[in-house]
């Protein structure tokens, strides 16, 4: 068996790097596998204005480079590789990475969540520009502009209502006439003077010019008829998918795949911790992910002290 690490961190978003920083400063010599998207979701966004400490805002990729540099300065080792599988049935834990096995007494899982996108034609060019999946993050960029929200659940209704703070008009687009949203969320949106609801519509294609998004072609799924709608921003709110399939069901998750904390940041397996969007069904922010990464590293350190060293 090769060296046994104190802790292996899986994932390199704000949760992973903060866990890396804390465990490196605790002299645990952590090893991180950064994954298929080194830097995580913030690599997709140009401006972060709500992470404390950056009065002028900061670019997502730039912030993630800084987090990585800071953690590496204290001894975090990062490999830009993807974890294929973990074996938590035996100890030390085994982590399989591109065909090679690594071993660790503890794991911190920070693999985040992916927003579900529509993948309609024209979407790829506008991702992180005119089209977003996070109103809290990007809503303020659309002051006095007309925006679309796509979806029919609580988050779509909540995002539409939130966006009325900035946008001059919000059109909520849903492909059915029945909303999954709770009555209170739906009514709050439906009764808002700035919100128009269009049912039986789905995005067939996004429209843009050299300046950015200009609107969308909407289709009625019942008869295929189409219409154009103008908008400079659009928010897709059709759900998130936590990245947990590589765990092979060894760690308890809820029905949607989010890891469940059993005690502080520890999961159902003793010595396996989790932090960030992979756990978080509610906040999904860089600062909350970073905060939880700190907690997971401190919990792992204490657990190692009590159980291994
Ligand atoms: C477009 C956009 C804009 C946003 N803007 C803001 C904002 O302005 N402010 C804000 O607070 N939040 C913003 N967010 C939300 C924020 O990005 C997330 O809350 C935050 O990134 C979650 O951090 P995390 O560390 O939990 O996971 P993530 O950032 O999702 O990182 C997950 C990491 O896990 C890695 N990974 C996944 N699978 C594996 C594997 N098998 N092996 C190894 N590694 C793996 C990935 O490579 C990635 O590095 C935005 C999100 C998006 C999509």
C-alpha cells in the first residue's frame, strides 16, 4: 500500500480550497483532487460581488486562483485529476484516481452541485453572461432590464420575485400550467405587478447579438406554435444536481442525492466529511461553501486526533 494520507479532499471549489487551507495550516499535509472542473462553479462567472473582502468585486477564475495559491502556500498538494471511485468499506479509505489508488484516514467531499441547464440552441455562448442559474449571484447585473425566469418550482417563483428588485419586468416561463411551487411562493410571484407568467411555453432557442442576450424563441409544447420574447437576461431555475454518483451509494444522501450530515460535518461514514453545495439544499453560495469547508477541516482534524493519531 502506498503512503496513507491524513486527509484527501475531493473537489476544488470554495469548500475544497478552504478545507485545504485549514487542514494544511493544521499540519495535516492534505492532498486534493481538483476534479474535472478545477476551481469549481465560480470558473463560470465573471464578477463576484458578494464575497466579503473584495470591495470592487472580483472575477470568479481570479478568486479561485487566489484561494488555491493561499492553500498551496501552507502545504496543500493539488492534483488536477478526477476521482473515479472511493472505497469507504475498509480502512484506510481507498480513492481511485484515473486508475491509480490513493489511501487516506479521512476524506472531505467537496464535489459541489451542477445547475441543470436547458441546453437550448444558443445557450452555451451566453452561459455566465446573459444566461445564469443564480439570481442571488447575478440579478444585480440586470438593473432596469427585462429578464426571463424559466421553471415552475419554488426556486423559479422565488428567483422571479427576487429579480423584481432590479429588473423592470420579469417574465416567468413554465412549460405546463401546473406549478410545483408551494402556493405561497406561486402567489407571491403571480400577484407581483412586475411579473408576468406565461404557461405552456418552453425555450426553443436563445437569441443574441454581439452585445449579449436579446431574447428567446418560445414554443407552445401543445401545438408547436412559436413566438419571440425580448430580454437581456435569463435565469434558468429548473434544479440542481449534487455530484455524488462516484460515491456508489456508500454514503447516505437524501432522495435528490445531497449528502446528509450526521454529526456536524461528518457523513454516515465515520471519518468521511462533506462540505459545500454537495450538502447544501438551501444557500448554495461561495461564502457558505467556504464556511462549511472550514468546519469540515476542523472536524476532520479533531476526528483524526481522537481516532487515528
Ligand atoms: C454562473 C454561476 C455564478 C455564481 N455566482 C456566485 C456569486 O456571485 N456569489 C456566490 O456566492 N456564489 C455564486 N455561485 C454559486 C457558487 O459558485 C457555489 O455556491 C460554490 O461554487 C459552491 O462551492 P463548492 O466548493 O461546494 O463546489 P463547486 O464550486 O461546485 O466545486 C466542486 C468541485 O468538485 C470537483 N469535482 C466534482 N466531481 C469530482 C470528482 N469526481 N473528483 C474530483 N473532483 C470533483 C469539481 O471539479 C469542482 O472543482 C455561482 C454559481 C454559478 C453556476
